[in-house]
C-alpha cells in the first residue's frame, strides 16, 4: 500500500462543500450564459492546477482525487454549483462530468473522482464551469494531472564523507551527507528527520471559504531536500541535534506524487563538544553573585569559532552570552533556586551553527532553617502549659533578613527580624488545650526570596 505525506494529512482536512457525484457521458449541451464567469482558483487534491500539459501535477489516485474550484454566481448572493469535465489525455473524446452540490458563491465547490475511475500511470485533463440555476459559464482553463499510485521501489542510499556510519566522530562540523535514489528513476527528492524517526506530515492550510493554500514541500529545508533532476542525488550539510552519543538520521525518498519509499537509517556517534565551566570560587554560596568562566571545547573551537553560550541556572530560562575573541565568556550568576538543586548548565554555539552538548555543575543548598529549643526539644516531651521556651532559628544559607513562623498551622503568622548572622530567637509558652505542637518556620532573604519551611514537632507535659 502506497503512502503519501500529503494523503496522510488530507484525512483531517474539512471540506466546506459536500462532494458531488459523477455523471457518465459527455458534458451537457448548455449554451454559456453571458456574464457568468468560469470558476476561479482551481486546485486538484489541494495542489495548484498545472496548465502545462508537459508538466502535469503528479498525484496519488489510490483514494481518489478532489477537483476543486470556486464557482461564480450570475446574481450576487445566489447559491451555485460547479461541473467538472474530466478526460484521459490519450482519449480526449471519452469524458466524464462531475457535478458538485450547491454552495454559497465564493466557497470552494469540490468533487471527488474515485480511485476506481482513475488509471495508474495515465495523464488526465479537466476543466470546470460555474452553474447558477439554468445559467452555465464557459469552461475554465485546462488543468493536467498525472496519476502515480506506485511508491518508490527502493529505499534511498545515505552516505557521509566526514562521519562514517557506526563510528565515533569528534563533532563540531556539519555532517556532509549524500542521499541517492538507489536506481529509482522518478525520485523528486528526500525527506529526513533526526533521532525521533517520526517523519513530519506536510499539510496544506485551508483558508477562508475552504480555499487551500498549497506550498512546495521543498521550501522546508529542515526536513526536505529536492533533487536537481529526477532520480538525482542530493548533497547537503546537516547539523545533528545537540548531545554526545548516538544520533540516527532517518531518510525516505519521494516521487513526484509525494509517495514515500522504505526507510534508510544512518547512525553516527558524537564525541562531546561541551565547554568547561570554572567558578571563581571553589564553593559558590546561595543567592550570592558569583563569576563563572566558560571555555570552549578545543575540538569545537578548532572546527569553527565559538560565538556564544546558552546558560541556565536551576533549570530556569536560558540566556545567551556572547563569546570573546578567544571563544571564552565570563558571566556573573546567582544560584537562587530555593528548592535545593542549583545546576549551572551551558552549551556553546559555533559560527557554523553547531550546538554542543551541555556541561553542568550542580550545587545543592538546603534553604530550610534549623530550629532548636532547650526547653522543648524536637520530637521530645517536656515543659508544660504556660512554661516559656526559647526557640532559635538558624540560617543554612546567607542573606536571611527575617523569619516567619506559626504554631499548629495557624492562619496568623508572625515575622521576626534576623540578626547580622542570619539567626533569630523567639520566646513562647504553650497555651491550654493541646499537648502536641508543630512549629512552622521559613526565612526570607534580602532579595525577597521566600525560602522553604521547616516543621518542628514537640509535645508538652
């Protein structure tokens, strides 16, 4: 069974008018009505109409072909329909007329020619005319369609001069690839994708009034490459996704009807091109400006100068940092992810577009305060109702300016200032009623960061 990248998408398109029915025989002998224009905006199977008999639009006819045009009205506001006259170029006297259902003027008014009515390998011509009541227009210009139901018989060949298949390569430069038709004469080009193996479906946008807006698949250089001549090879340079290790390129060939061949996969193994990360101090502190220097991987720098770095902290939004003339960069970062892990991640971008795999340094900070009490030790039972106790809040990270606390999940919170060392003390006596307590405490930094809280449990006599 053949597969077309366009046919796969077609199933989800919404046609604005119901499909018409075929009437076998020659076109009805009605005289054209003066002033009624022939249909405009002609398409076949959501592709542009070709008026060049020597260069028809190639289509897969297995599931039928839609003939599409916008019928015109004799009187503004009328509902109209269209007739489509179809014949095989080799038998011009054997015609079939397909009539659409009525639709408001200005809407696309298609019919479908069933696959069983089409001959694989044949070239067809068709015209359309507007029908408004008893009025009919002249026939439109002639469109030409070639039916090709046969997918390429062989998968393409894939070779590379600088990244041998299955071998480890240093990276830093685009992969020089050649896709070959493998002896199939009607290959128009190739489709490819890295790693996922999921070949993209190239859809046709449907605009206002159901009118398609077809575009050439070959304009999408990320996934498609057109051969210079039918059945020809394509040579191109591709940059694989960032990351060291294996990367697999999946390639299929496409004929003129966009039918795809079997798959060929080409796997390469990349060595790391990640830059190095050097902090200005051995142990960076939480929420404290710290300089980090990024140095390019020698292989990547030798292949193409490093122009920038992409830097993120704690999984945050990456920022781009311009590299100096020597390929390095120094930036000041704050490690202020309150949830503990503060990884510094950086990847480099070369002048040739190569993006390295990231290098990462991880720092972990416990931002919860430490709570201590001599009178009411954690998880212990002591003191009593009305017996005061002192609770000390100690910071585990710098720049704490205050602590906010509550007992037993109370809605009322109390904030106390921290001293210069980042610590604070409170005095509290258990009221009557409860024998078990939960002290909830969290700190706030001078930059306004609200840190993680500590739950301190204790019981009273």
